[in-house]
C-alpha cells in the first residue's frame, strides 16, 4: 500500500500544498495509532497496521519536499541528515520501549503507549502548520493541474531505482537477518539486539557527519565510498 500511495501523495503535493498534504497524512497516522489502541479484534488491528505503515512510507518524501522549500543551499543536506538521524534514534528508542512493555505482560501500558504515539502525530502536524505560518513560506503548489511537472531527467530515475535497491537491503537487515541469526546460529538472542544498536549508532553518526561538506564532486566520492563499503559487507 505504501508503495502504491507514495506517487499518489507526491502528485497531490505537486497539485496542492505540500504542508497541507503532510498534515493530512500525519492526521491519518494518528487515527491509525488510536485505532490500534482501541482494537479488540483482528480486522481493526489489520486495517490500522496497514494504514499506519502506509503513512510511514509516504511521509519521508513529503518531508524532503518541505525541506527543499524551507531550507536553502548548503543547509539542505545537513537538515535532511539530521532528520534521518533523529528518525533512527526514535526507531531504536521505540523498539526498546516496546520490548520492555511487552515483557511487562500488561495490556494497559501498551495501549497507553499507542495513544502517546497518536498524540505525537497530532502535535507534529500542528507544528508543521505553525512553522509554515511563522516562516511566511509560500507553500504554493509545486505544479498546477493544467501543467503538471514531469520527470524527464533519466539519471534521477536511475538514482530512485538505486535507492529502492538499498531499501531492499534494509529489509534484509531488520527482518531476515535477525531470524537467520536466531534460527541458524548458536549465538544468544541478545546478539541481534546488540547488532541493531550498533547499526543504529553508526547510522546516526554517519547521517550527521557525511552531509557536511558533501558538495561539488564530494557527494560523488561519498556515494561511491558508501557503495563499496556496502558491497564488501554483503
């Protein structure tokens, strides 16, 4: 669903206001988490998970579009790197807190945590709206309905395809690799948690460090170096 909805939300952002579309997506994600907290059967749980994960997939491109509008020049890579780093910190913290709540064996703390998540999305949506007004940013449509923008730049499409391949490796890392370690090695289960923490720490540090000074030909060298490291690791 997220894969199918991402181009749809992108087109809506092109034709309408990016902040408006993002605020709507965040509101939908808030409803999804509220539904999870209230779920007492499989149908509602399944629908809430699908909607919530779909919202998680379509949000980053909208945030990147907003950074492109609100931030200029050399601050853009640093801003995007910081957003990604904070996101990864939040994912790690969420995994840790979620694990503790599940080990507690009580239903009430889990539902309370889901409601806190719901509230956080509503606060974030309000913050985007408020910042947009305070900055006085012209959040005009990126393309009019009469003349929508196209993407004739083929290298950009190739870069998007490469990014999709990298996301495939993310899936291997977070889903298949822990299952393989737990089922096919003699390593203790805690090894998976330690590996994930190390991965997150490296990710946060590199996302904050690499965007600095990666301009001109520097970004090409950075991409090539990262590709070589990933190839060796695989």
